[in-house]
C-alpha cells in the first residue's frame, strides 16, 4: 500500500519541534554544566579562604601560647619578687629602735664629719663629733630636722680645735 502524506506540514512541524527540543536539551545541559562549574569554583574559593583563615588562626594560637608561657614566667618571677619584698619588710620590722636611729643619723651626717661620741638617754640623743667646716654642722642640723625620727635638733656646744670644729648636738626622738 502506498503511503501518501496528505499533511506534510504536520511532519515538518513535528521534525521542527524535535529539533527545538534537542536544542533546548543541549542548552539546558550546557547551562547545567556551566552552573556546576560556577558552583565548583565558588566552593573552591570558599574552601581556600577557609583554609587561609584556619592557618592564620593556628598561627595566632601559637603566638597566644607563647605569650601565655611568657606571662606564666613573669608571674613566677613576680611571685619571687613579692616573696623577697616580704622578707625585706619583715627584716625592716625586726630592726630595733637603736638600729633605726643609727640609720637615720648616718643619713643625716655628711662624709666629711667624724662622730666621736653617741649617747642615748631615754628620749634624748647627744651626738659629739668633728667637722672641717661650719657648713657641715649646719647640714647635719638641717638633715636631722627633716627626718621623721628627730624633734628639735639643737647645737649645744661648738669648739675650734686646729682646723676642725668640735660640736655637740642634742635632739629628742619621736
């Protein structure tokens, strides 16, 4: 039997639709591949950025650990210094009143002055010595009046002996 196509335009339309459907499928496949590659590159960049951030965090963590160990060393040395300071304060408290007086007198007297006698009678101290200049004696009186240990230091006696001045100073203790 003879196959006669009475409607050739339908056949052409069907072929045209098949071609369009093929082209659409190819476009969709290409679009999908493009989207897939774009997604791949986006994720790769995100992973690279995260890896860099992780490396920086690891380096910062190492720096912090080093700083922490340095801080612990400083705290140990600070504790040792505090212990030594407490020992010094304990020793300072143990100094007797006479030792404190001698320390204050040694601070008050210039190097050019020689002490020859020291007498403590209850609350009054008498100091006898030799000075080369009158200024040295004035310095002693001035330094003693500035001290917290002595009240009203007064020059009781002064004599000239060759090139030296022999002096006698009396003061009261706080």
